């Protein structure tokens, strides 16, 4: 039985959303950073499931956002999630060196999925699963079932790591071992 580690991206591999980028997105939308904070998350799962980005950004802005504006907002927005935690990358490399197979599972819009295709650090993963390409989002147990089937794994062989407890609960309902991410040092102990 080969163990698998299936990990989330946002605030697990990446650091928290960059406040400078948040300011830039708010400026592009013509709203305050506080308003952006209030409106960013309510429809984010819909975007991650495939809602066109112009519709998403229109909801966030409270006005119609053109397709071209949305493309620019998408480009700027993914930069907010682009700062990687080098300590987490080291932990993943340690796990791989110990014989653990790696896969990534992220709720993310299509532009982020396309970025993952181009980034060298994603070569660590045998599989990169992105919700917008699958049409399912965490915490729906079906997304985990989809991932483990593609991995050719038994659910009991897979440990799923996410910073959101609700997503870990969804993985556990699908039969995976779940670990809530509380920092790299804690994760190293949890995986030990």
C-alpha cells in the first residue's frame, strides 16, 4: 500500500492572500478593500466551479464587468495567491523522498488551473486537480472520490490536508484521512 498525500493550495502551499494585490483588485473594481473583503468569498465557490469570471467580478463589483476587465482582474487576482511557502515545499519534498506520492486538489478558477500547468513547482505532483476543470468543489465528497479514482488509490491510502475544516470533513466523509492544516511544523508532526 503506497501512501498518498493530497494537499490544498491556498493558505497551505501558498501564503495568505497578498494585501497589496487586494488593494489593486479593489482599485480596478472601483470599490474599497473593505467592500472587496465582504464580497470576495460569497460567490467564490461558484467561480471555482466554473462560473464565468465576468459574472463573478460583476457580483463583486456591484456593476457589470466586461470580459476584458474580468481577464485583467483574474490576472491580478491570482497574483494574490502566488506567494509560496518554501517550508511547505520542503515538507512536500521530504514526503516524496520518503516514498509518499503527491497530488494537489484546489478549489480554484480556470485561470489558476492554467497557471498551475505552467509552474515548475507543480511538477512535484503526479496529479493536479482543480475544481473549475472538474465541475465539483470541496467540500462535496464527490470531488475527493473523483480525485482518488484518477489517482488509482484506495481512500484509506490518502491523507488530505486543507486549511478549512469543512473541506477536511468532506474528505473524511469520502473515506480519506483528513488533517486540518495549522502550519508546517504541526503538519510535520501530524504526518509523522
